[in-house]
């Protein structure tokens, strides 16, 4: 069990040193790519948040339409002979 833990920690440390070494050797290019990915994700999250805000603003319209549909359906269920 201790061998497994030791090997896992050793491998993680080795990979971390290797990644940092390669990033410095290539002039930080991998970090720039990671930064671009994070920036794109942030823009996507912002657009999604704006979409949710628009949905929340239009929520009253949706609720009103839902209530009208619910009322129409319940009227048709109560009076099945009186269909449109």
C-alpha cells in the first residue's frame, strides 16, 4: 500500500516538473494556450448568463401563456362536448 502511495506521489511530482520544464523551454506557449481556453470558457459562461437573464425577464410572459394554456385545457377537460 505504501509503495502505491509513494509511486503515485513520485509520478505526480515527476510529471509536474516535466510540464513546468517543457513550458519554460517552449517560452510559456502551453500556458498561453491554456489561458486562451479559459478565456473562451469565460466568454461562453457570460453569454449563457445573459441568456438566462433574458429568460428570467421573459418569465412573466411565459407564465401568462402557460396559465392561458392550462385554463384552456382544463375547460376542454370539463366540457368535452364543447370543443373548438
